[in-house]
DNA sequence: ACGTAACCTTACTCGCCAGTAAGGCTGGGG
DNA sequence: CCCCAGCCTTACTGGCGAGTAAGGTTACGT
């Protein structure tokens, strides 16, 4: 788009352009249906360049995956700093997440909606990135437990809560698509509202009991 | 496996066998990487039979999708009957869901972990099945609102709660894989515990407020 | 000025797999 | 007993797309 039609771009720049294009195409078509030719074209380049710089289709996908996973994790970590109280850390983390998804929808699609791909390497990398996020949230929850006065709970519980939170946030990602007006702040607020009290219940070992006898 | 090697199986039976095989293979490989040949082999048959009965690879996938979506929805509906109180309905529904996933893991993988497939028809069908589940849950939540004494809440809230619940349950599906011993009953209990109070908060319009000033 | 490394292209090969043509079995109804 | 409807097979075609061979072109350092 610049005035000078920049041919002959240096490698590091071109690599990022290729990854940018890859994310767009992978998000739209999925790993298998995406063709390297189409990605090359989006990057304003021909196919052999992709192979020269990124080795293979799988290598390209992995590079894209890693870059975006890194981005998301960085944003989350930067937001949920230990300076805040547990509640505010969680709130900030959720807000950062919803904001990221809003602003980088394609990245999110590639990051999350691509399971059951053939290559073990890809499956592994996908799992790794999700685990990293889960670990971060689990850490948050555990910190909250440590700060609270209740008895030490088994790790299982922190993990359980983390899975619930991440899954809920993930699904609300779809809800956002249905309500384009809704700002991330409102979604975060509602989710906090819904989840905060119950979290304390689980972590304090309080048990929900069936209000009348079971059938 | 039976004593008589049953060649020449009647069509309706064979169709179900093909769909059974398809679910196993699609779950393992994903839509694109799965080959019709492999599915045919799993069904103890040759490829043209698949095309004769199910038309195309896409038709086969759609048939599998529809059958399993139907199953899951039926199980959920049967459990969450209106006879119970809202809480017990939700509990029963969640329990049915977790039980289904435990017993039909492949079906669940095909049903949920297959987005961003090329064909619009498949994307549409996948979305339809998820929407059906969400609609069911939203209905439950709405029924709960109606039963409660609070002011009429906008529909948005019921939908929001439903997305949260479905997403949480979905993600806990992964948690189950990590904790094979855990029975569906315990998972359901914990999730109810975590979510029930907060649900009331959201539906009653109570607002979580930041405990100290925001950064 | 000019060589060379880095950038980039056209024009292939080759294997895989969806889909099909052409016809062989077999068993139940007349 | 015999025939035909419905079950099933082997053996193809055709195209798509990952990966590559072979070489052309620019710009930067000296």
C-alpha cells in the first residue's frame, strides 16, 4: 500500500508477513483445506518462498501457532499482575482475554478451533498452548486459595475451577459474536458476577446439596 | 465376531455400521485427514458401498453428525424433565451430558472438535447442533427465571448464562480426560456448586462490584 | 563497477484420495 | 429351480496440492 511497491523485502519482515497471511487463511479454511499457494498469494509472494523460510506447511502452522499463543499469554500475564487482589487479578485477566479475542479473532480461531489435526506435532503444540493458559489461571486460583483463610484444598480443585473458567470464557467468545455491541468490560463483569461466589464455594469446600431428595 | 460370518447385510444395518465406523475414524483423524477407504475398511466393506448408501464423504459426515447430535440432545432432554425443580433439572441435565461424553467420547469429539471445516453445509450443521443444545439450556435457565420472584430479566441474560454453562461443561470434558477416576456425579456436583449461586446473582441483576478501586 | 548473497519466480513432479464404471455373487419369492 | 433385486467387489480416472528443480534479478558491500 505504500508509495513504493516494495519488492525484495528482508527475510524477518517477510516471515512475519507470511505468518500474518497464514493466520488469515488457516482461520478461514482450517489446516487441511488451506493451501500454501493461497497463503503465499496473500503474502504477496510465491510458494517456494514459504518453503524456503518456513520449511513445510506444518512448520508454517506451528510458527503461526507459537507466535499467537505467545501474544495471548503475554497479554494475559501483563494484565493479571500480582500487584492486585485475587479478584482484581482475575478480572483483569478475563478482560485482557476478551479484548484479545475481540481484536484478533483470526488468531483466536487458529489457536482454539483446530483440534484433531493429523500431525502429532500440531496436536502437541495446540495442547501446550492451552495448557499454558490453564496453568496461568490455575496459578491465579491457587494464589487466591493461599490468600484465603480456609483449609488447604487439594490441587484438583484449583484445576477444576480453572477449567471451568477457561471453558466459560471460551464459549462466551461465541456469544460475543452474536452481540457485537457488547464491550469486553461488560462481559467480564457478568462472568465475574456469575463465577466469583461459586468459586469461593468450591475452594472453601462448601457443598451444594440437592434442595429436595433426588429422583 | 458372531459365529456366522455375516456377509450380505441388509441396508439399514449396514448404514449404521458405516456411520459407527465413520465416527471412530473422523474422531481420530479429523474430517479432511480421514479417508473414505479407511472408514469402509472399518465397516468391513469396500468404498463404493459407502457412496451407494451415503452419497459422498460430506453426506457421510453429515449423517454421522446428525445421528450423534440427536442422541446427545435426546439424552439431555430425557434427563432434564420439567417435573423437577429448576436446580434439579439443571443437575440432571449436566449429569446426563457428562455421562454421555464419558460413554461416547468419539461422538463427542466429532460433534464438537471439528470447526473450520471447508464445507458450508458441515459448518452449518455443526452450528445447528450446538445451538440446539444451547437453546435447551437457555430454556432451562429461562424457566428458572420465570419461577423466581425477581423482576423480568432480558433474554440476553439467560443466553449469557447458558453459554457460560455449556462452555464450562465442554472444557471440563478435557478435565475428565486428565482424571479418569472421577465419576460424572462428582463433576456435576462441583459444577453446580460453582455455578448455582452466581447464576442467581446474574439473573437477579445483582452486580459484582470491584472490592477496591480499579487500577 | 561488479560480484555475490539474498531475494524471488516459473514450471514442473508425484502421491494421495474422492468419486465411478462395470460388472460379479447370492438368496428369497414365484 | 431360476431369476432378479439388492448386496458387494476390483480396478480404474481425475484433480488437487505439497514439495522441488533450476535459474533469473536486484541491491549492497567493497
